[in-house]
């Protein structure tokens, strides 16, 4: 396998190529093949950007048709037919059935672009400069998103001071007994707390990069109540947990909250094509025309595939299958936790956004490597990188899921046997 082009010419910064040192060529559903023809089950799925699997035929068929028809590919934020169709289907298939009403902003195409836009808008709307963000948060690698991210290494990477960021404890941080929502409510209401009222609170309902930490429904609805009480904008960064990952379209549906701003990206296009949106409560949409602009905000191929993905959520069979798969994943992980207590400390995550917290980072590395040798892609997260993320496509077949879990089981067995 020739990897010279990467090792000789690509920057040291490359990461996934080092974790999976092979050259990939083809992919379908939950399976990705390398140049030698070896198949791998993919539980990384573009770090949550391929929730609907690789080359999902329902999503790709309209894209292929679109590509061969001299249709618009890039349009800045001009009006195009593909964009109109996406907006109409997103409103009718996703927002309306959930009783949600938002204006839609199209920022740059990556997740961090959506968060930067959301933070800027909340600051403009409230006239305040600071933002509350949580321990172990991850919001992206541009400067504003890095500032609200929790990890020490991401701060060092950006070289930014965390001005205007108030760090507060996430649900169950540092332990189950600490009432973090109560603390936030208290400091916001106490003129002696030394903490100024922020423009926004930004949160993930499941902190994926932070170690698959889950916020409870009660905590989320309490944070919403606190935001409303103190006039603070609630931003949910649903970039990794949204677009179907937890089993519902939005990750916050289970908590019955209605955030003021929602950021979506990653799997929004359904195809891996970059697309982000910021959903804005209509009265917060105080942008002036053109005030927040940029080039790649009109990826029409992504609009076409996103439209096809959104339509899938109107299909009762599809949603029932996703629910069933989520239950299966949880069952598999419960079994692994019970079977390998010396390796695994606990199950993490919710629905199809699942993970396993290990007792040691070294074991995670070995499990990762053995799994890869045997044809399974997994990645780790958390401040100590001791959590394995289990993110199969939400459309994975039972056979592919069973096969991937069997490879994981085998890798764990080798560790339990002391290999
Ligand atoms: C919750 C969350 N927010 C934001 C981002 C940043 O997205 P992007 O890498 O597309 O900028 C990520 C990426 O992993 C994420 O998980």
C-alpha cells in the first residue's frame, strides 16, 4: 500500500490517516473498502457527518441526476431552485411536525462557521459580550469556537485567551451530586457573584468530543428556564448530536425544549457534502442584510442531498427502523459492559450516539488497533481519550452492526485475556 504521498507531503497535522494507515477507495452503507479490497465496518462515519451511511442510494440518486444536468453548483446566497426546495422540505418535514418555527441562516459550510455566526448574533441581539460555555465542551477550531471549547489542548492550539467566556460545570460535573444548573441560576441572579450576565449559554446535549457526556432532560429544561428568566440566549450546538444521530432529528427533542438558536452541520446534507445552518428564533434575527457573508454558503449539491435526507423523516418505516437500531446498539453495549468489567467502566451516550468509557487510555489504543486490523473503524474522545465513540450509521443493517460489534468484542476479549 503506497502512502508516500501523505507521509512525504501532507502536514504533520494529519490525524485520521495515522489512526487508519491504509488508503480507502470505496464505501457503501456502513462499509468502507481500502485499496487492497479489504472491507471495514465504519463506526466513525466522518465523525458523525455520515449518519445515513456512505453513498445512501435514496440520498445520492437525486444528486447524480442534478450533477449531469448543468445545474447550479455554487450560488453564494443567491436564490436557487435547489435551495428553495431544501428550505420548503426542511420546514415541512422537520420543523413543522415538531412545532418549531425558526428563520434559517446559511453560514459557511463547516460546523464551526455555524457556531461563530450564532455567537455573533447572540452578542449583537443582547448587546453583551460574554458567553457561558461548559466544561469539556467542543465547538470547533476557529477562534470564537475554540474560546468556548473546554479542553486545554484546544485552547493552546488556537493561542487564544478565553476573553468573554464564563466556564461553568456541565450536567453531573464534577460529580452527580453537584447542582450545576442551580449554580448557574444563582450566579446570574446574584449581583455579588462577579459574573456578568452573558449574551448566551452555548451547549451540546451530548458532549461527543468531551467524552460522550450526556445532559439529562431535566437539566436541559432547567437551563432553558434559567436562560428565559435571565434574558440569556440559549444556543444548542447540535452539530454532532443532531441530524438524526440520537434517533430523533434534533438531539434536544427528548427534553421538550425549544432553544433560541440551533446550529446544525455534519450530517445535515445526508451525503457528507459540507452544509451548515443556524436556526434562529424569528425575533432574534436582527442581522442587517449582508452583515454576515461569505463565499461557500450556497452548496447546491448539498441542498439536493439534504432535501432527500429530510424527506426520509416523513417515512414511518424509516423512523421505526432507526429507533429499533438505537435500541440494538444500546443492548450490544450493555452486554459488552457486563462482559468486560476489567476494561470498561461504563456505557456513555444516548441512542445511536453511544460510547464506552474505559478504565485506561492504553487499553483504548490497543482495542482501536486490534479492531482496525480486523476490519472495524472506531475513534476515541474525552479529555483523557479513554472513551470509545460508537457511531454506526443510523441506517446500518443488522448484519453490519452485528459484525462490527463482534470485531469490537474480539478486540476486548484479547485485552481481557491480557494480550
Ligand atoms: C459539537 C460540535 N460542534 C462543532 C464542531 C465543529 O465542526 P467542524 O469540524 O465542521 O467545524 C464539532 C466537530 O466535531 C462538534 O462535534
